[in-house]
């Protein structure tokens, strides 16, 4: 069961195609955690050049996708729909397995510390129940 579909996500995040990396939010615990989904198809622009003949989702885009899911939770917490946050830090990033066309990226975000101007989350991404990437992400809000 979806908590937020794509059209609702567009009202919360400022990102747009081709940089919207969240298709659906399936779980939300206000102030605590959120789970989002990105369905990856061969039509993703980044697969065309990364890498021809062996398409792999870039790790930096996995971090960005997890950041967008975190942004939904933080914007809902602080009433900042459409507000822009910037990376302040990415710590302990690990990439465990390639993410390829046809995969469904399940991103689980847990709040570590959340304040309106500076927040930190623990982010993990899974494909078929297997951990593919993880990091501690810190955000600074604009304005």
C-alpha cells in the first residue's frame, strides 16, 4: 500500500525529471523513518552511458535517491513542502552490489538527528532484500 504516489511526491520535493529518483513512498513513521521505492528501467538516462554494454546505476545517484526519500520525510516533519536541502556530509558510504535495469531499489531511511536547519539520517538501499548501498547523510536546509 502506497503512502505517497508520484504526483504527491512532486508536491513535496522540488526535483523534476530527469532527476526525480523516487517513484513511491510505501511506509512513513512521522519523525522516525520512511521507505521509498525507485523502479529502474533500461530507459533511465544514466544507464545509456554508465556503462555501455553493462548498465549500472551510479553510486552517487543511489545516494541522491536515498537523499530524496529522506527529503520527503524531513519536508513533512518541518512543513517545508518544496523546500530545498543540500548535502552537508556523506559519511560511511558503502556500495555492496551493482544496481541494474529491472531492479527495484527499496530505500529505508531512519532519522538520527533532525532539526529544521541541519539533519542527519541513516540510509540503506536494498534490491531483492539484499543490501546494495548505505551511508549516513547530513542535510542543511536552504533559508
